[in-house]
């Protein structure tokens, strides 16, 4: 028996050439196995040796997480600086602002006294500066909540009114014929609490013209 590289080989039954060939094959296999072990220990990625072949082991979980995070960061940077979105966002903001203005304006338009309470409010005159309303309330009649811009009122008859405000407060307002009154923009719900009708003219200012003239004085 002859021992070569840790491998026992029976050569008594083999010819000299066969013995040398078998020993050479075993030495070559042992050499390849040692080289594979060296690569497995020195490589950055873990390896396993199976029957003289190298197989990569799956990267550690931490390495997978790091790779996923890096890819996620690249995607987020690409999305954040996408030129198409950069040009779209200002347009979206402009559309949102216009929509907000319209939403705020709709309640005021819906609270026009001529539209919500045509029984008590009639248009006598209107141009691009003012709108003149004739207001008539019968005894104990009440309106609905509505909006007025800056106004100038001329009371044509005596009367007694109570103004219900949007915040729940009330204003008691005795009316004297021939008197006048300036009022800023307001929301109210007037009520005639007297036993007789009253009448007045309300001049509504448009585009802040009344407020500007009032301040100039």
C-alpha cells in the first residue's frame, strides 16, 4: 500500500503506469480542493465548497437591507427632481388657489338678499359702482341670513327692527324716518319686531368704491 496526499491507493493489482496515473489524479484533486478552500476563506462574499465546486452563499440580511435602502434613495431622488413634476406642481398650486377663491365667493353669491329673499328686497337701480335696493318689511316679518357689502341706508318710515348676526348676537335698531346710516360689509338676518311696516333704501357699494370715498373724506 502506498499513501499519497492522504489517499491510500492499492497498487499491487495495477500496472506501474496505472499506479502513476491514479496517484496523479488524486494529487490534482487534492490541489484543487486546497485552492478552493483558500478562495472561500479570503473572498469578500461567503462561499461553500461542495464536491470541489464553489457556490456563493446568499448575502447577509444587513447587506440586503443596505442594497434595498440605496436603491430606494436613488428612486426617491429621481422622483423628487423629476422635471415633469417640477413644472406640474406650480400649475397645481395655481389651480388650487383659483378653486379656493371660487369656493369662498360662492357663499357670498348665494347670500345675495335679492336672490334669497326677493319678497323684501327689490333692485331699483344698478350700475358698475352701486346697486340700490328697496327694502320693505311687513309687521313681524323676518328675512333670512344674507350678505351686504358696504352700504348707505336711507330710512323712509319709522319702525323697529332687530338684526340677528351670524355669531348669534342681536342688535336692536329703532328706525326714524328721514335718518341715514352707513354700515360696513356684514352678514345679518333682519326682523321687523314692530306692529307697522317699515321701508328704506339701501345703496350697496361695488368694488370697494364706497369704502375708498369714505376714507378720503
